[in-house]
């Protein structure tokens, strides 16, 4: 399922232990923002396990993200929060974590080091 | 030599004809041919001759080489004179003896005032010409508020709309005083356009800021200029940095969508005590270059004074500032992520390390020479400049 090239961007919804995960690879910049936004906001990306809708975005394989990519995350975070839900972001130790720290968004977003960590809490109250 | 014409005699002409009037008056006073030449007012990487009054140069704009004498006058802000045989590169005047002085708007060189005739120029005449260069710069800067002619003569092509907005909102690119030297610039000046920088010297202190509106082009420009308006407005109201940040945040929340946000870093430096206050909303912190060659430049850390981007979340925050005691002889380099995220052909980012390397490499250069070297470094590194690269360098001279 994973197709990867060094620079190429890819975002798709995959099922991880029965939970939808937005798996992103490559570079997120202004050129791919529309595609990134449409995958992240796809109803199929929402998990129903928590009290509100949860979207889990895995950015661990992202090699570059600029501020327009950050903008998509902010928009989605606010939308989910408005519905009593949550955006969860998996970064590993990759470049995405660096930019989220640099922009002090690590104190706003729920950030996890692995999918398992993010899922554990997610499925803990539900299935 | 007759009395030197004052600014009012240049401004006597209709605004679009002020440069030609300067040439005409100069010619009359020194008994010579004279020309007012403009260089590209936006480009920091290359030199272009973009305008000539009277129209004595063919095929403008023309790129100048670093070795051209016209470039020496502009880059080094120095006067030149001598026989035409020794003149290097393009000369608009075909006379035996030439003299060229910078056309200045205070500390920003906008062009060259040139004179030529069959006899050599005396020293007194060169300093008269220099005075005329200063007066002409003042007259031109007044005149250009009323006409497009001067702005058009100072650009080599038409910029994008966002870049047009950007160039009309920037402060002068250089300020040199005994207590502080500030130079700032943005590349690529004819395109992109979501960044701005600003500075002001008020009552013994320097205010300096860089903002980056998310996105590109007009989308980014809208975010940027709402922010700029809010910052200048709150600053002129006498607010402190925390309040200015709040005002900018509120203005953005009220006028843009959540995906439209800005990063903003602002500093206030007391020029007598070297105390600095700094606050950042998601913007990279400045690099501090301490005095003394043995001490390495470092990215200034922001403990507790760094916040998420403004305009992104509706909550109001208390933007506490950080305080730093700078030393005389220090330099601060503010930048936008366009500089650190510049990518080479192998898609590797310049990064903080690359930027620090360049700052170290050029630490002996000062004023505009330092800024140009930095801009050229990023320009050569990047395969293509895709985002605004904004740099502002602040020097606090060691002894006043």
C-alpha cells in the first residue's frame, strides 16, 4: 500500500487495527495543500471511538512541511474541536515534529510518537 | 561655482520631471553634462541600471557587472572621479573627465548622479556634487509620492501584485546612526510577497519586526498587511510588545479564516542600555552574533516567549516577552523561514546550520554589504527561491 518516492507527496487513508489513519509521506508544501486538506477532512478519516470525531494523521514519514501544511492542521484541529472531537498527530522524531515545535504548536496539538500510542488512547475508551 | 541649488529648486519641476531637473541644474552649476541614473530598487542579489535622466542610455534595464564603476558608487556608497579612460563599464556620458556620486535617500543609495566635461573636476566640485546627490535624493523621494515615473524608473520589470504591495509598505532598506545600524531586505522582490519587515527608531529605542503570512501571493499578502496595519497602529499608540502582539492577533482573528495565520517576531532594543525585549509568535528567533571573533553566532533561545501563530486560534493569550542583555558590538540577524527552508538541487534545506555558517562567514562585513552577501548566499544555495527570504540585520556599535 505504501508507495514512496523521496520528494513525492502522498496522503491516503489506511486502516490500522481497524482504525482509519491518514498516512502521509514526502513533502507537504503549498502545491499539495488542496490534496492534503481533502484527505484530512474526508469523512472516511474520522474514527468514532471517542466522545467526538477523532482524526489521526501520521506525519512520521513526512520529509518536509511548510507553514501552509501547518495551516491545514490548524484548520482541521479547530473544526474537530468545535465538534467536541480531536486531531491527533503522529510525528515520530521526524521533520514534522521539528516544525511543530518551532511554531509552538506542540503545546496546542495532541502529538504522539507512534501510531500505537495515538491509537491506544483512542481505542482505550471504546472497542 | 554658483550657489548650489536647494531641494526646493528641484521640486519646482512637475514631479515626474524632478530627475531631469536635477540633471539640468547640476549641469548649470558645474558647467558640465550631467545625468541622474537609477538602479533597481528591489533586487539585493544583482545590480541593474533601470533609469536614466536625460535618456542617455540605450536598452534599459541593463544588468551591471560587479566590476562596473557604477556598481562601486552604489554598493560602496562612494564617489569616483577621473579621466574617462580609467572608467570601467557602462558610462552614460561621453566626456573626457567623469565624476559620479551616490544619489542617497539618507542611508539608502537609490542611484548615481553623474557629471562629465572636458576638464578634470576639482575636489571642491566633487563635494558640491556629493551635496547635490543628497539634495536630489530628498527631492526624488518627495516627488515619487506624486508620480509613477520614478518608481517605474527604479524597477526592471513589473512585479506581481503581492510584490507591488510589499515594496510599497517596506521601510527604507538602510539606517545608519552612531548607536544602531539596520539593514533589511526581501528576495525575490518581484514575486511571492507574503513577508514584511519593519523598524522604527523612537525615543532612544529601536523597534524591529518580521512577519510571514501563511501561503503565497495575494492570499498571504492579505494576512500580512492586516498584521502590519495592526502592529504599526498599536505601536504608534504607545503599546508595549505584548499588547502589539494581541492587537495583531485580534485583527487577524476578526478578518481571516483559521487557515490564514501569520508568524511574527518583534523586538525592542534600548540603544543606551542594550537591553532587549523579544516576543515571537511561531516565528524563528533571531541569531545573535556576539562581539569578538572567537565567539560563535547562536540562535537566540526563546524560553517562555514563543507562542503559536497569530490569527490561528480564537483564544486570547498573554504574550509575555523575554528580556536579554546585549553587549556593545553585538549583531542580531532576524530572518524568515524562507531563508532556512531554501532547498538546493538535492532538496536539502539550508537550515539553521547553513544560515549560521553564512552569518559566521560574513561576520566581518557590515551594513548593506553584509545583507547582500547573505542574500547572494541563499540565492546561490537555493535551486529556486519559492518563498520570501527576509533578512534584517541590526548592529549595535561598540563605542558611541
